[in-house]
């Protein structure tokens, strides 16, 4: 998919052959070898004094225990023994704001378009955007209208993630939100309904070719019963939006998150429509696994390597 893009672009068109994702569950790292094999390593985040070491959000700190995050990064990345220290960093969706904006027109040159995008963001983002990391991509442009995908990350939050990577001995060459990284794994230009779950947040997206029709991140309520009801509501609303926008009923829901598709389906129970099949977004297992990792979490790092 063409709309998986970088907040910070590397010096060439291809992203680094090394990627890692920081998530509340742990750090997942992946490396693309010269023979196209993908090696994955995982380091869990466990601290008896703090159940939630990573608490993604738009304000700092996101890391309750920075030392634990740095140690997990070092463990997961060093296991892969990369030659290069540059990597693509995949961050939680809750740590960024992704918007789909429409403009009457947008200049083709980035230095002219970016101030216009930032001006719009000042009215929409719940934080200061002048120093924030901003990236945009024109998904569709017709006469009199430009449909633009915009990602903005608060400066302090960006710095917190980058500093942790640097403390682990690596350098951030590109940053991707988890959902946008994961969407690169969609193998077809057909419309797709996707859910990305990470910690206490859930992101829903509808992709159609090079266009993103929906991107919505929300915080899940506490308690298993409340979460099940919220998940069912999210699936119902996203399916209705899919049908209204595309004039067709979704048949497949692609899932990325703890437990994989089977556990997500079980959590929905009878609330999931009979016509909707849940599949893992990262359907293919990596060819070389350096350490065991939780099922269903690989889409972010594998998608980040799609253009490496």
C-alpha cells in the first residue's frame, strides 16, 4: 500500500532494513536480510512494580519506567545483530494524531504545502504543532479538492521515543504510527477493514487502494465486560461506515493485536456478524524467528520493512 509513510524520512527512498515497535506489551524488532528472510525478536516489558510501563498518549511521559523500555529495546535489537544501527521506529497510534483533511488545493512543493497543513492543524490538534513532527501525503487530488492524510506527533513525545532508541545504541531513521505501518501488508487494492489493538487503545481503519477512508483511535474502557461491548460497538460502527461509503458489506476484518484473530473473534462472541470473517493482518509467519513473540503483533514491524 502506498500510504504507509514516514514522519522522518530516511536519506534514500527505501526505509532501513531494521525496524522495531514499542508497544505496551513489549518491544518487537525485525530485520530484513539480503536473501529477503525476515527475522523477528521480541523482548517483553515486565516490572512487578508497574503493570503499564508504556502508556501511550499525546503528552509525556509515555514511559513509566524508561530504563525498562531501553533494556527491552536493547535486548530485542541486539538479538538481531544488525550491521546498521539505523532503524524504522513504529510507535503506538495513541502517541500520534492521524487526520484525513480536505483542502481546496495544496501546493506541490513541500516547503509551500507544509505551512498550510500546520495552519490547519493549529485548529484541530489538542497540542502545540509549531514544533511537532508533521508529515502529509496527498491521497487523492481532483479539480478543486485535495484529500490529504496528515500525521502529527508532539515534539516532547517524539523526543521521548527517539531518546530511548538512542540510549539503546541505535538511531531512528524513520517513524511510523502502528496502523499506517501495518497497512503496508495489505496485498490487494480492494477495500479493507482493519483493526489495530495495542494496550488500552484501539484503531479502526478502512483502506481502499491508495486512499484511507477512515482512521479512528479510541481508548478502551476498563473491565472485560465493558471492553467486549466497546469492541462490538466499534466493529458495528466501522462495518456500517464501510457499507455506507462503499455500497458493499465487508466480508473480512483484518486484525493486528494481542492474541491474534482467533482471540479477538472469541472476545466478540455472538456480537460479531456471521458474514464477517476475522483474519490476522500479518497472515504469513516470518521465515526466521529469533525469539518467541505474542501471536498477532507482527504486522507493524513487518509492514515497516515492506519498502526496505
